[in-house]
């Protein structure tokens, strides 16, 4: 079974990125083995992920080299949010990125914009959650448009009555 490591900031219940990530792992749990590495915050989905057999690690516990070692042991790395793209740059594993927002203030700085244009060239695919996000991403970061795809951000409507 192929292993996918997701790397993101946190798994707090109020975040859309976080809910999307947990839903994705739930839907694909029989097809892949998952791990999650958190760069900052805490995991509020402990019970849900434990039931799925998903291990969650924190960058602070692993250290930078420990994170890279776990990423290199995966078949695919999937990054979400800053600073995970910077960390994933150092792995040898094929990496995809999901862009969740049309604009990040850090990219207003010319140096960061140039740096991220270099970093994103290394990644296999960039998934944008809407056409608007893709358009803004390609205006901001200079990468081949053939690397950017739209997968509309989905919500499991069955959870709502």
C-alpha cells in the first residue's frame, strides 16, 4: 500500500484546510496509508485519525531532519499551507501542493515571490481549490500552467441536515 504524508500547520477543528484533509484521508483510507506532520499547532482530530490508523507527528518532536526522513520514506508528499512548502522542498519524494487561498501577503514581498517561484518548480503538481485560486496563483508564481490543476474544494454535505 502506498504511503502519503500530509504536512500542514495544524489539525484544529475550525479550519477548512484541516476538515478537507481529514475528509480526504477518510475517503481514501482503504487505498493508501497516511501520516500527518504538523508544523505548528495541535491535533483536534486525534480520535478520528486514530480510528483510521493515521499517525500524526509534530515537527517540534521530530526535528527538521526527522521530518525530512519521514517525507523521504513516503511514496508521495502532499503539502498544505506555509511553511510546509518550504520544508517539502528538501525531500526527494514526489510532492504535490494544494493552494487553498487566492492571495498570501508574504508573496507581496518580491524576494518571497521569487523564492517561491523557484520552490514551486520542484513540485509535481499544484492543486488549486477553485479557478479563482488557480488564476491568482499563476499570476503570482511563475510556474508552468500545465502543473496547476483545479479540484474544487468539496464539502461532505451528508454531515448537514
